[in-house]
């Protein structure tokens, strides 16, 4: 082997000294990597959102057009309400007064009777024993009436009961004061459908023939008239079906 006078290791060492070694830009690489990763995530989210929206539109169109299904809707039945008629009216101490009748129409079954009974308890003068008690079993296939007196803004309960056609000559009546502290009285009554004329007689012999009024939608008749001041021992006037 020929000795060149120079060791190979020395030559390599000299070559290595001429090479400049610099640090890799780690921070820039990391930042650049994060940016690329964020762009990929954002792009993926947009694509996913577009897929979901498109699927929702397709599902909605399919539901509305092809499936025959409809959005569920809760329909609440309206609470029962009475038929109302003003039977008599007038003025008392400068205030207008009216006597009206509410007729709650009969229920077809026990469930409907319960709804009518609940509505009556809320709107009319409450009575837990009315119509057979809770649920109103007597309201099945039977109308129920309420008579109410209003003087000015004051409203008071007069009478109530079942309406039936028992007895073609039947007349029922009651009386009361138009004002708790006043001396003006009234007579209220109802008749069976077969009665067309009523005559009321007082103890002093005075007679009156009140006008009968029919609440629309029913076949029962009602009446109300002014009454003279009663004697301390006198009972209510006798109202009967006229012959």
C-alpha cells in the first residue's frame, strides 16, 4: 500500500469541520402541524354538518310525503258550557237586575258526566253532593239547571236541580229577596214541558200570570216575577198550572 502521508481519518475530520449544522425549526413545525390539523378538523366538521342537515331534510321530506305520518299534536277538548237565558229583568234602587238560567245539557256516558260535573263545580255555586256527588252520576241523560240573580255587579245563587218531564202539570217555584237588606222579593219557578200557562196566587188573593220562557235547546220552561212583601207568617205564593 502506498502511504500518501495523510491518514484517511484526518481527511474526514477536516471535511466535517466545513459542514455547518443548524437547529431544526421545531416551533415552526409544531405550529404548522397544528394549523394543518385544525384545518382538517374544521373541514371535517363542515362536511359532517352538511351531511346531518341533508339527512334531516331528506327525512323530513320523506316523513311528510311518503310515510303518511303527521307531527303529534295534543288537542284539548273544550270544557262543557251551559246554555243561558235571561228569564226576567228590572231595576232596583237604580241598579239593573236580571234573573237568568243556565242549563247544562245531559251527558252521554259516565266519563262525559264527570267533565260536566267538574265544569259545573267551577262555574256555578259549588256543592259536592250535587247530582249524586263526585262525578255527577245523575248527569247521565239528564239536564241540570242553575238559576242566578245579578243585581248591579253582585251575583247570587237562587236554585238548581235536574230537569225532567215527570208530570205534565208539574210546577215548582221558590222565592227570595232581590237584595239581602231590601224589601223587594221575587218568585222563580219552572214547569214541565206540557205546561203552557202558570197562575201564581198570594195570600191576599192577588193573582199573577208570569210569562214562561224556554231556554234554547231545552223543552223546560221557566218564569220569574216581582212579588209583594210577604207577611211574617205567609208562605211562598202558590203557582200552579192554569186550566
